[in-house]
């Protein structure tokens, strides 16, 4: 499903009169989650899942061609962990 299809589904199920309103709602949710993650906090939607930030520590990797060690910098990445209700819905 692409963003346009998701907006259509939100407009239909959410009772929005236009797709433009549904798009604003989706953008607000995405922006809010992004802002919280940038601040270093987590977002928990009970039954759906949790968005949080994980820090992958710096490490030494290897170049597969030359086998030389290559330094890999520390990296902060967003992580989503599905909630039990979402897992149950998918595994029906």
C-alpha cells in the first residue's frame, strides 16, 4: 500500500469528507511521531506497537574484497516493535 492508498483508506474509514483532510491527519501523525523520536523519546500506541530510537554502537567491520578493517560509526536508527494485538491480527 502506498501513501495515496493509505490516505484513501483513512478518508473512508475515518469519515473525512475529503482526502485532503485525511492527508493532513496522516501527516500530523507522522510529524508528531518523528518529533518525539528526534527528541529521544518513544511513542507507544497500545495494541499497535511502539516506535523508539536505538543507538547502534561504533564497531569495526571488514571490507569483503580486501578483508581490511573498516571503522563503522555510531548510528541512531528508528525501531518499531509490533504490539500483541497487531501480531494477533496478522497471524489470524
